[in-house]
């Protein structure tokens, strides 16, 4: 009887590892470019997408920063930035759908964030 329990446990672990490995290998890629079109530099910020959080530092006026992520699930971009003046901007926008690759641009101005595909 103990032999069968070990066999069932081993098969269960194998299936779980196989499913996890397949989801990682077959996940799609995403890239988002954060473009600072505001009148002041960005001091720091955070981007959250598909359950992944990315902290980024300063982005000068007119400059950008690229972030690569894995498309593991349906999601939105959640962007939080703090400008040098201390002013903060938060926005949830766009949609990321599993099964596709994404290349997006998030453009920040003084009051708003826009998405370009």
C-alpha cells in the first residue's frame, strides 16, 4: 500500500512540475517603454503588470526607460511615479492579454498617462 502512495505522490509532483515548466516556457513576452514627456524629471516609479512589479529610478525629461516582462495572465498596467517636485501620478490603463506579445509605450505628461500600441 505504501508503494502506491509513493507512486501517486511522484506522479502528482511530476504533473505539477510539468505544468509549471510549460507555463513558463510558453509565456509570451512584453515590453513597455515609459516616456517622460512632462516638464520635470521623474524621481522614481513603479510599474505593475501580470503580477510582476518593476521599480525604476530617475527618468529625465524627454528620456525613456524600457521594461521587459512575461505575459503570464490577463492584466492592466498600473503605473505610479513621483516627480522631482514630490508630485505623484498614479494610473491604471491598457490591457494585456495572455497568449500574445506586447510592445507598448506609456507616455507621461504633467497630468496624465497615455498608452500607444
